C-alpha cells in the first residue's frame, strides 16, 4: 500500500551535508469508530459555523482571519503569508544541532512520531551517511523543525532503512511531578507484601507486542452498533460500580497470586465441587487468541538489529 501524503517536505542537514527528505506521520486513527453530530429530530447531519461574537452573524471562509489578542478585545491581524515569510532555517530544513545519549531523554517529553525518508535519488547517499553515522552508537540527534506554524524540537534515530523523528515537548510544557507526588505519604512496605507483589509481577511478565493490544471498549461499541442496525433492543443499564476498597491487603495479594497462577490441572475422575470452588470460564466462539506476530528484535538488542538492517 502506498504511503500517505507527506506531512512536510524539506531538507535534512548535518553540518555541510544535506539531502531532500519527506516527513510522514507514523500513526493513524482512521480505523477508530467515529461519530457525527446529527439533528435528533430530522436525522440530518449538523455543520459547525463560525459566528461573530457581537453581531451573531455567520462568517464565511474568505472573511476569517487569525489574530493575536494583545489587550481585551483588541487584536493584531496576522496573515498566513506573513507567518510563512518569517525567515528561520528550520522552516524548510531539519537542522541537526547535537547528538545526545538516548537514555538521557525523559519519556515525558515524547510527543508524536514521524517517519523521515529521502525523497530524491540524488540525496539518498547523503541520507544513508547521516543514518549510518548514528546507528549503533546509542546516540540520537536533536534537531529543529517548523510544523504547523511552530518550531519543534525533534529526536532523530535510525530505524530500518529510514529515520524516526519524534517531536519533543519543551521544558515549560512538562509539569513538575513534585506538584502531584509530594503529598503522597512515605510508606514502608513490609517485606512479605513486597515479595508477594513481585511474584504477581513475575506471573504477568511478557514481551512487548503492540499487535496484541485490543480496544475492548471499541469492540463493545461496534457490537452495539451492529445490534442497533439490526433493530434489536438496547440495554440501558447503569455503569459498573467501582472496585471495593481492599480491607486485608495481604489476603488480596495472596488471592491475586493464586488467580494469576491459573487453575490446577483437572483430575481424571469427576469430584464433587467443594464450597467456594469457582467455575472455569470457557472462551467465546470466534474469540481465540490473536495470531502471533512475526518476531521482532528485543529492545535490548534493537541497536544490533538496526546495524544488521543497515
């Protein structure tokens, strides 16, 4: 399948080496269920209009403008052409400023991922030189790029035969965790409780496989929409109650560990069910486990995999 239209076109530049590149969004939300606003009485779709705050008259496209409010109800009008005329190099160039250890970048600063690819055969060799210089060194490039009328800091790293560019938030955009965590009391967790919790973690340990992520809420929405289209009655029950507060934490940890270990093997002879014994829930037809995806390199060996890809 052909890739989507590029989000941005320009040049990747490292010192005096540059090459033409295209930037593509690395994520998509087109598969999500989406709703339209409609008139409940007519069933017709609703359209939004921009309304003048004082005259209450609708404003059409040619009369819309962008303005900066420098005082109450006082604006400076700014045209797109004036913004485009601001001459900074990152308007049309991904300018690499420095290389830093990837481990030093706090994940709270990560924002949106993109794919950066060469878009001209003439610049492919220069692109490969920049890519391979970074591969396997545990370093990522920090660069500047103008997206949506705003200069962004982006993190670049080799990925297969291209580069992944992740926009980073500025320091002023990440809230200080102390504002939220300072009031959490310091609690000394008993050793036996900690060890029980560690056993629960170990019983749930797995490899990171995003292909197995399932949006259960969206699945339920799709099922509900199918029933409504078929004219079936829809239940209107209340939301599920929140979980009960844990009274005996040690007892809850022990029960959790027992549940996560799974049921004991079934005996050959049928025995009378004892009091409190739980029934085993069978999987629904057609809801088998997700197909196992192709093996991917583990995070710890990703650098070696990229070297191999290069």
